[in-house]
C-alpha cells in the first residue's frame, strides 16, 4: 500500500512557467514532509522540507504548500528553468522513525 | 569530501549468481539505508541499520541480505532468490535522533541481471 500518493507522473512546463506537483498521505502521525530532486543517473538530494506547524515554506523559487486538514502537500516551482528538469519525489515520515515513505515520483521537463 | 560512495556504478550478472553492492559513508552517520528504484514506483526501502551489527527489514527485504560490521559500511547482497533483481539501487545515510533528519543519498548502482 502506497503511504504517499504523488501526481502527476510526468509534467511538461514552458520556461518561466509554474510547475506544481501534488502529494497526499493517510497517516496522521507523519510530521515531516521533504521533497527530493533527482537528476538522471544520480541519487536524490533534499530540495526543501516542511513540518505541519506551518502551512507554507519558501526557499528561492521553490515553495511547499501544506494542508493538514486535507492531508495534502504540494511543491510549486516558480519561473521554471530547463535546469529544473529532473524527477521530484515527495516523502513523509514521523518523529522517532527514520524511515521515509516516498511518492512514486514526477518527471518534470521544462522546455525552453 | 564528505559523502556516500557506491560502487560499481554499473553491474552486470547472470541469473542465479549472488552479487554484493558496496556502500561507504564518511559522514559519521549512525543510520544507513538501502532503497530500490524502479520506473514509476518511486523508492522502496529494502533494509536499514541504525547501529553497527544491527539492521531491520524494510518493505521489500525478500531476496536481499545486508551486514553492518563497521559504522561507515553497509553492503547489500542481492541473492539468487530475488525474483526480479534488475533495478537501480540507492544507499543513503542519516544522523539519528528524535527528530527527522535529512537522508543523504549515494550516486546509485544500476544492476542488470540476464
């Protein structure tokens, strides 16, 4: 059973546009929600993360929006650039458990 | 440079052979993890270890084995019992504690079994 559901599977955005990737979870014990970015042939790297005590976190062009009541969170990439083309994974975990539950990934392509 | 190294980058084996994937970290992290990545399925946890000489099964441990004899090393053996071993394997590490901590990933090993 997939603990974290991610959509869409793939996304094509024009340069300068906004990329939006959505995730949903069921386990209300989750209290840490990171996003990882993975380039082809490389391991994932942490991009940005949020805890449920805030509804939004912004780092540069990347923003996480968090809706605790709906058990959903999303990644917004503003002014998308071709260099942002990668696979993005959302994940979730709970305090005291080092395991991360990953979504299935979204392959983002930003066309010039 | 601090980080996680995985070797080799590409590995080819014949069906029925066991194969061991290497993972080494010099980040002084207590916890280490092995994930398997398949297209459209995200990352699935195979095994993890929080301390030397101890490890726990993840979601898909069948057909795999690990050891943790040293803090910095966590090799994964893909046995002949693993029915579909061809995949991209990722090793990760993190510090331990009550809060959630970032997992640092290695560059991965792509295993092809024919």
